[in-house]
C-alpha cells in the first residue's frame, strides 16, 4: 500500500473542512424540520421524556431526573 502525501496550505484545508462542516450543521442540525417545526435535538429530548413517562398528565419532574 502506498501513501499519497499532498502538500496543501493550512488555510486551504481548514477553509474546505470548515465549509463542509458548516453546511452539514446548517442542513442537518440547525434548521427545523418542515413536518413538525422541531430540530433533531428537540425531537430527541421530547422522545426521551415520553419514553420515561414524563407526560402532561403526570406530576412535574425536573429535567435532571430525566437523564437517569
């Protein structure tokens, strides 16, 4: 197996990688979904709360207790 070493400037590499990462963040994580208006992290939190039985008809529970 031979390795190919490319001589690239740090600015070019960081600019390219950051561009890809920022595009991913904007498209996959930062924009709400059209179906329900929630971001993925908000959807995961609501699902975890529902799975643990923390629903509107139960008594108040602090969020820290949901992580256990």
